[in-house]
C-alpha cells in the first residue's frame, strides 16, 4: 500500500499547493487551446506535448530529491511525483474525454482591422 509509505507532516503539506497549481495550470492550457481551435484532438496534439514534457521534467527534478538521505525530503519527493503523475494522467486522458462531451465552443471570427 503506497499510502502507508508516506508520512504526512507539516513540511509535506507544501506539496498540496504545488500539485494543485501545476495541475490547474495544465488544465487551463488545454481548455484555452480547445476554445481557440474548437477540436479536442488538435488541442491535445499541440498543447499535450508541451504539458507532457514540462510535467516530466518537473517530476524528474522532484524525483531527484528521493536520492537524499533525509526522510522528510524523501517523502516530499514521493508525494510530489505521485501527485504530478496523477495530474498528468487526468489532464491528458480525463480532461479531453470530458471536453469531448461538451458542445464545441463558438469560435470568434476575426474582425477586419480598419
């Protein structure tokens, strides 16, 4: 059981706003791109790659903290890696499926400049 490996302390609680911030930011980027182009597939093809790369590099940086000998930093790193991988899956799998159920956004027509 993975939950028993993580001891939640006050220092680990800083991971909650970090995980929520990165997860919300990724979702906002996908939704913004979907509202621009109107297609779920196109929004994931363009924005999904950037989200994947940025989340993986962030997970790698936080994962490097697992190599430390301090137990507090180790559990913080485990919490962040699990949380970020959950956000990545939700952003790239669940959110597009949810957007596909919604009606397509009304695209703004560009107005000719005078």
